[in-house]
C-alpha cells in the first residue's frame, strides 16, 4: 500500500488490533494521528476513509461503520468482503462452532417480535443438524448426512463457544440471560441480512434485527428506536406509521423524545432573581400574607410542571 501514509496505517492497525471501536474512541485516535477533529473536519475524515478503503479493496477488506441496534451507537471496524461464510469468522472456529453461530443468528433474526435476542437456554438447545440443509438430497426429502462432529457437539462445547463468540464480539449477552448479536455481526453480516430477507427498517433501510413494530398486526413496518427518535423528534412530523398511517404509540420513544427536549426547557423560563432580591421579597410577603408566608405562585410553577411531566411519562408507560 505505497499510497497510504503512516497515519492511514495507524488507523487500520488500531482497528485490526483492538477490534471494532466505538465512534468516540476511533475519532480520538484519528485526532491523535492527524491533529484534526473529525467533527470540525468531516471532509478530511471522509477522505481518509475513502483512501484507506481504496487500498483495502485489493485484499477484499473494508473499513466500515455501523450502528449497534441495541444502544444506537456507531462503531467502526475492518471487515472481510469475501462472501464465504467461514471466512467471516476466520480460521479460529471449527465447522461445528460456525454452524452453532449460524443457528443462533438465524434464531435471533427470525424473531417476529423484533426483540433481537433469544434466551441462553434456547441458544444451547439449537440443533446443529438443522444446519445441514443444502443440497438436492434435502429438497427431495432424503435425510442429510449429518457429520459426527455435529452430533457429538455437547452442551459444554456450546457453552464454551458462546463465551468465545461473546468475547470476540460476534455475540453479546445481557445480565438477564439473553443472547444478542454483537458489533462484529452488525459490521460483517450486512449482505447476509439482505440475502436472507431479514425485514429492514423503514427509515434507514438497514436490517431491523432490534426494532419497534407498528401496532397494526396487518402491517409489517418496523423501525429502529434511534430512527424513530430522529424521525418523530421533528416537531411537524405526525407520529403515525409510514406504512399504514396507524398512530404510533410507544412509551420508549415518547420518553426518549421528552428527555431530548428537557435540556432546552430551562432556557425558556425566566432566570431566577438574585438572592438579595428574593430575601427582600420574602420579607415583604410576610407582612402581607400573615400566617400564609409561603412562596409566590411563580416560584411554585417549576416543580408543578416537573411533576406533571413525570405523571405524563408514567401514563405513557402504562398505556
């Protein structure tokens, strides 16, 4: 790669050695090697990535960014563009382990509720024999020849493989025993999602593995939570399904939009009076109000509006 400078090589090496990096960390590395902030020099940042990918294309690699559908954060990584299934995980994993991984991602993406996860028990119960499907024999009803390594793949081996896949970020796990896709799967399996007809998000057109569904059971629209937040946070956009027009009622998106609006609300209120003026007004109120001696109505408006907003959120969750 003679056209790449040491700065380009440093970015590639950081991703290869550390694995997928969250956007803030990758931007920090870029700033360290170039002296430029990607936020203020977006075009230069894009030019660096384009130049890197031009050279990486000769070895069927690509520096790619993606969103983790569970937290909405952007990650960067170097991925393999060769369509061979085994090459996507490299040579570290055995054929039974690859079949086990494939069974897990198929179970996750086929979830009609779009929760993007399965229980660890369901994962361990996945039968590797179901991965031996291709070929004319299966289509003609002839039982496939299941390798002995698949039949003998024990529960302990599955548990060990799960741990390795989570550690390598192909999968992720939650404290409540859920198995989800990892960042590397979102980076690497974009074409696999498309080729296997995984339903896509109606806003960004990426696979909707973890998404919100339209309330209308006859509608197939699904949208990532972060895409909903971006779409419905626009004040003039009606919160309806883009497919069927059904009112989109979702407590999580309501909370997300309200929380995003909160930082701007204090700026609309009148600034608090100086402490000296407050004490003076309180002294004058004592002579006028006698036993009441409480704060004025303007001072109680802030906690009242806060309480009202909290009640609204609870009502949304219950609804």
